[in-house]
């Protein structure tokens, strides 16, 4: 919940000026503003031909109804949204979003031809108790249970350890890599090898320009879910540049 539509306009325009074609030649960047900013940011991206996809932070699982204050998947699709974050730890923790609601919301996003960015992760207490994989497994089983193998192939799944969200304490690359490998194997178990190969697994949690490349060096981590570091164009551009550098060949740098 940052940036009104005017601040978002200036931030994304500034980002577009800082990001060079080589930075996004082999990576995809999506921007997920608050609902009130989506139209403004979408028109800017489209009008200026920026190399960004438009995303949203959340939506309701129903297409319409008496859900005052909520926004539906078809509303987002009509605005040109491509990616929707589903089940972010703050939605689960602060707004009591259950695993069942996460699964229903994923189905709504897919039903309207958008791509869910499914968030899974454990609390500090669960990690200390050694139940990280049990918690991730339960979240994934619920979310993937009603999807086809083809649908799983299109997913983005973000591992966001709750203990590292907004705390300045990032998981180590090894921590993130272990979780990412577990997530990918869970997708293989649910949807077969093609689903495991197609799904994109991200790490999210106190990502910054200094640690971005370390996470991307791990074979099962395909991308990053960037929080606080995305609020300023300069810092976000540095993260994008770091990620892009991981995919460029030495000859292209």
C-alpha cells in the first residue's frame, strides 16, 4: 500500500528511463501497483512501449457479488493485467486468507486468462520447529489440487519466508534454494515433469541489488518477488539489472 496514482506514474516513468534494453532482453519484469494505480500505470506502460508487464497484488475468488471493497479477476483482466499475486503472506496473516481461498482465487485468475503468482512460506515458529516442508507442502497441495498439468506449467510460485518479509533479514541462498527445490518437486508430484520444468519459482523476502544475483545463481530459483526495493526507481532498476546480468552471456555484457 504505497504510492498514489501520480507517484506511481512518476516512479514507473523514472524506472523506464533507467532500465536499458539489455537489462530485460532475457527476463520478464512485472509491476504490481495498488488497485487505484493500475489504469494509470497500464496506460503508461502501453503508451510508452515499456518492457514491463502489468500486475495486481490481489483479487477476490468470485467474479462478482456482494463483496464490498473487493476487486474481481474479470475487472483486472479488462484493465490488461497479466499477473496477479495470490496468497501473499500479508493477505494470509493480516486478512485471514485461508489455503482454500487461495486455491479458489488461483482458479479465478486462471479462468480469466491471467497468470497467478502463488505465494507460499513459513513463519519463524514453523521454521524453528523444523516444519517448513510440511507447511509448504500443505499450501501447495491445496493450491495445486484442482489444477491440470497444463495450468501448473504456466504458474509462478514465490517462496516468501514470512520471517524475512520486510525485516531486512533475507534467507540465505541455500535456504531459498532448498525451498525452491522442494516446491519444484511438489509440482512434479502433482502435475508431472513437464509441469515441474515449466513452473517458474521465485524467491521473495528482503531482496535488494546486493543479494539478487546470489539468489539467481541457485538452479531452482528462476526469479525474484521484490517488495520494498521496488518502491524507488533507482533501487528497482538495480535489481532488474542484477537479474538481467545473470542471464546474459559474457559476450553480451
